[in-house]
């Protein structure tokens, strides 16, 4: 009996020693974790993710797009990234304003189908040419003549005509993403040539609402105009060379979105 009691006492001490060692080991691990320089980063990251969970997904997406856009713009301005090299497998269709993309030798003339006076009614004429290029991205940059030429007296009539054009393009180019640019406003003294241009904001509002309803890609150029309207030509219609980089950046941001 004494031997059994002695054995139990022996094992009792072994258990106590093992437990004590385990406590020490746990304490050491806890201290290391606590002192881990990455621990605070993990904590911050976790807290940020929790905040994102409670935010509206749309606002998060907008924040990511904004950061991406600003990062790319900063890289371009720093000379680390070529703006024009970002345009790949594209076609741009537009009017005399759009001509500047190839006139200033920013982009390939073969992929910028533009001339003075073009409207959405002229797209059908070049549908075969656009289809042959089969671009991944098609940017539509008309609007100035569309508003003033008199084919469509109201924004509603214009949108109805635009819908037919887009449907035909989508049928001919099923693998192409189509991006519809908002119309840049005109400035004085342009209204001496056409007072109809004062209605451009109304046409933009109608086009934007239509695109949102149909799920079409809409590129809102409002901020580009507000921030760089000083780069308009003296006629209040066309743009100076430096303007095109900001317009191009906004189109690329539209593709990112």
C-alpha cells in the first residue's frame, strides 16, 4: 500500500511539472504573439474588413474605383505609365471633337472613326468597318451635332433613336463592350452658332437615365468638363491638345468600372 501511495505522489508531481511547463509555454507563445509586429496590422485589417461588411457594396465599389483611377492617373503623371498605351483593342467613333485623338497622334487613326458633323445616324455607315476591327471596346463620342442638327427635336426622340443604333451594334458585335460618352457642354461664344447647345444637359440626363435603365455602359464626363473647361478652344466647342488626356483617363476609368 505504501508503494502505491508513493507511486501516486510521484505521478502527482510529474503532472504538476508538466502542467506548469505547459503554462510557461503558453505564456511565452502569448507574449510572442502580443509582441509580433504584424499583429497590429492584422488587427487593423480585421477591423477594416468588419467596417466594409457593414457598408453598402455600391459605396465600397465606388471607393475602389476612385482609388484605382487616382493611382493610374498618378502613375501616368509621374511618367511611370503610358496613358495611350492603355488603349488596346478598341474603336472610338465620334465627331470633330473626337478627331483630336488621332489629329494629335495620340491614337491610331484606323481605330478612331471620326469627322466633323458625325452623329449617331452615321454609325450605320461604318458598321462593317467597325465589325471588321471587332474591338473589345467601342466608345461612342457623338452628341454635339446630334443636339443641334435637328434630326431629334427632344431628348426622348434622341434616346429612342440611340436605342436602335445600340441594338444594331450589339447584334453585329456580340463580344464588344459599348461605352456611351456623355456630351461635353458648349461654352460661349458657341451659342451664337446654335442656341440648341444650351439643351445639352437635358440630353445628357435623358441618355444617362436610359443607360441606367437598360444597363448600358455610360461614361459621365461632367467632372472632366468642370475641372478642365479652361482647355476649350476659343470657339467654345472644341478642345486643346492637353484636354484629351483627361477625357481619355475618364474613358479608361469607365472601362475599369
